[in-house]
C-alpha cells in the first residue's frame, strides 16, 4: 500500500464499490506503467491502451458504457490512479469522457447519442473537444472560428490549438461563432475540411497527443443543446473535476518515492529520513496532500448531489494542481541529484503538472473566478 495513502487512511473512507473501481484503474495503470518511461521519452501515444481502459469500464464513467453507474468518488479515483502513472492517460480519460462524450450526452440529440456514445465507451471511436484557439487562450468568448448555414447543415472555418486527441479522433466537438451566437457542433474527422497536426517539441504530456486543428469549410452538424459558452463551460467543469483528483495521484507518486528514498539512503551516519529538515519537507508535503484529498472528496459529494458549481470547482483545480506541483518539487529535493533522473518519476510528473496548471483554466483565471464570487465584482 502507498505510504501516503496509509497515513491518510483513504481506504477507510471508501465503499466496496469505490474500492473496486479504484482497483480496476490501478490494474490498468500498472500495465501502462510498464512502458510509460519509454513512451514519454519517445513521445509515443499507445492506442492499444485505449482498449485496456475500455475493458476496465473506465471510459465515459457516469456517461455511457460499463461505467455508467459509477459515482463521483469512483470516477475521481480512476483519474487519481491513472495520473499516478502519468498525466497523459488521465488527460485521455478527461478528453474522451467529460469533454467529448459528455458534450454529446448532455447537448446532443438522441440520434447523436446513439450514433457515437457506445463506440466511444468501447474505445472503438475517439473524440476531441475543439474550443481553444491560438490567439484566444483563456478568453474563449473571443473565438474567431465561424459557422455558417449551408442548407440543412453548417460549414465551419477557423483554427484551434492544444486540442487533445484531434489527430486520432473520429468525431470532434467544435465551438464556433454564428449569427445567433456561439454554438457547439459535431464534425467528423474524415471530412476533407478537417485537418489535425500533432504539436511536437513538448516537454510535458509527451505520451499524449495535443494538436493544431484547421477547419476549412468543414461540414458540421449542430448539437441541439450547445447554445452559448455556458454549454461549453459546463463540459469544462466536469473535466476540471477529474483534474482535481488526478493531480493528487501525481502528488502521491512523487511523495511515495521520496518517503521510500528517505528510508534507504544514508548520509552522515544514518537514513536521511531521520533528519529533521527531511522530515519537515515530507510532513509539509503530506499535509497538502491530505487537504487536497479532503477537498476532492468534498467536490465528489457536491457532484453526486448535482451541486458542483464553478466556484468550488475553481478552488479544487487551483489548489490541488498548485499543491501537487509543490509536493513534486519537495520530493525532488529529498531525492537530491537522483531526483532529476528517470530512476524516479518525479521530474516527469513535475513537467506534466506544469501543463495541467495551464489547461482548463490557468491559476490566474481560477483566482479571478474565486475573487468574483467573493466580492461580486468582475476583474476580467
């Protein structure tokens, strides 16, 4: 058992069903862990692991497929376990599930749900969520991609950036401006007007795919319920929930590595774990993990009660990612020089977490969301 989890007493807070989902994710994660160092080094996305996650019922948990009955804690634990291996695979779960499948499930027609969701839950079809644009970043209201009516369908023209899975996707959820405001659409990746190119040279999320997307008159089908940015933000709130749990998985992996190393590495006549400064680093890191896990469990209770509003979700994303980075940094210090090698996963997690800190709302954006909620005044 993880030393960090044992100290927190996580198992005692879980039901048998939640532990079962956690164990499924942990088993799948163990398979991914066998190649993750080389995959990250070589920037390889292994499509075969998609089927592994589908067979475990982890794709689209709470939305469709075998995991449709999973509660919020169970889904959080799946994100937690996969990110303990590597953020790339929790990112996959977020893009395929809450973003792509979630948009179709909540905003699509019955025919669209029947057409896409079963295959996506089975890992046979992949989806992506095209909102972010090269110039827009944190200001999605300023998007420049446009959609115009063309008979019974639409044509979309514009560019998107940092779109997960776009180069391997079968279906894209695309957000664009229309004469009636911002709307969400479905674009099939086989359409000649849809082109996705992998972004290379990344120092983070190297076992994952993020892409530039060009839409050149791509034929689109509207999502009936995808009217206004509030519809897109609803999908993002769901994805941020998984991030709040996932970041703690990366933090746990780093802290466990530091704790084990503190027991076995000896300097000045004894294990470094017996030194006060090392214990202080580990204790501070554990306290932040402890608080982050309690926050994640609180978010789960809100989600199951259908009361997960933007404010608590911004708190969860801001706090847990920020503190996971601090935990990873503290672990690197305990591991000393060896902490920057691939003997330990810490630098890989640290780089990944820096990417997570940026996507789905930067620290600054979530800070302003919280400030607006507290004061009633917008600083945007």
